[in-house]
C-alpha cells in the first residue's frame, strides 16, 4: 500500500501523445478491452485506468463519429432528453458512435446556451414547450426536406436510422410533431424554412412572436 503514492506520482498528466494512442490502440486490438487499471499497466502506459477508458471511448474507438450532429441526431437528443433528462450515458446508447460527453457538450453549448439567450430556464414549462412545439418541428422539417427527391442540405445525412428508431420507440412521432406545428405556426406568409441558416434561429423568431401576442 505504501508504494501507491509513488506509483501515482509517476503517472502522466496532460494531453496524450501519438505514441501513447498507438500503444493503447494496438493493445486493445490484440487483447480487447478489460479492467482499465489493469489494462493501463499491462500496456505499459503511465496513465490512470480512467484516462485510458476516456481516451478510448471518446477518441480512439473505430466507430466514434466525427463532426457536427446531424439533424436527426439533434432531434433524437431533444426527444430523449425530454424523457430522461441529463442521463447522458443512456441517451448515448441510442446514438451509435456518439459519446455521452459529446452529447452533454452539445446540450450545454447549443441548447442550454440558446435557452439562456431567450431568458428561458431549461427546467421551465416555457422551455419545454419551445423545445417540443418549435425546435423539434423545425428539425423534422429539415429532415423531411433532405429526404425529398429534390434534395436539400447534404450535410444533414441519411434519416432512415432515426425514422426507424422513432417508429419503434414512439410511434408516429414525426407526424404528431408536424400536426402540432401546423396549429402553432405563426409566420404570416405560411412559408417554412427547410434548408440553410440556423434552425434554432428560425424557431426563435416564432418563440418571440408567440410571447408577444
């Protein structure tokens, strides 16, 4: 037990090096995942087991996705958060290739920050209504637009996976949202924004219009 503080002092801190990444990747390729503290020692890494686990899960796993969240991923996050709250690990189980930390960061930097700009507490009924009746329908519009033969924003990606997930978990989810949006639509022209720009900004215009009536 007396040797543990010395071992702790020898552990590396700070950013991972390329050599460390390769060591971890090669070790897991040969031996698989296991108990992370034991894995770190066996691989010869002077890192904590927690550091190895987070490095692997968040950056080095072959199936980790890169880049911005697609529209259907954002819709799924909003939907699942409305049910489960800040249970990031549980939400991540429904977004293959995305990590719980990535989802949490998206929520805090995009959704939570946007709510603050609207002077809207994330725990309030106003926020929940804005999310369900404005933000989520905006995303549904963009998903439907990209699924149309005429095209749309190519960066949003394939919506088949989220459509299957919706059908299995909540029935006619997108149909329900589209119906709700028709009842709450406030643009005088009736035009819908389906591509380009920031969907949150589009929804914000409706949010303020609703609260000024």
